[in-house]
């Protein structure tokens, strides 16, 4: 069976939508919108999900290079999810950055314990992302 031009465009478009640089996992639409704007301004592509269950399904389909992960999600703990990623040979090379409003000393310790590559404190500042994207570009 040969595909016509419109079918080829549809297949290409669907495949293209699966590919992106960064996965955002957060239950706040405001945070997702803010991060999406920053990511797009920096020239990267992203996809967002609102919970760990959807993130797991997403990772079955495509493996991003970087994950921005909220630590407090309705269906699971971001710390535990990060730890599971970093101990899985299929996902351990994905950069994972937490973001949270929790005390910095607690987040720093949890990031170390779970293998996260870093963290950001809420509220965010656009400048905070420069170092992350520099690290991202090196990988």
C-alpha cells in the first residue's frame, strides 16, 4: 500500500509531535505555562503532563533529554519517581531537575539521595534556568 501525500504529512506530523527535548511534570497550569514559555524562548521543545501516571505513559513512548519535576504531585512523590528513573538503565541518563517551595536544605539532601541533577526553588527566576540549559547543552 502506498501512502498519498496527505497521509505522509499526517504520519510525519504525528511522529514529529512525539519528539521533544524536555518533559515537564507539574500539576499547576501556571507553572507549566511559565516553563513552556522559557523553554520555547531558549529554543527547545517540550511536553507537559500533570501527574506521575501520565509521565510514566509518556516515557514508554519517548525519552526526553531533560525532565523538570515537581516534588509534590497528587498521585505520587516526585522524589521517589526520580529515584526510580535514576536506578533504571533505560532512564538514568535523563537529566532531572526538581522544583519546589520546600526548604532548600531539605531539597538539596533529597536531590543528592535520589540522583537528581539539581533543583530550583519556587518562585522561579528566568536567570535560574541559564545554568540548567548550559548543563543540558553539554549532554
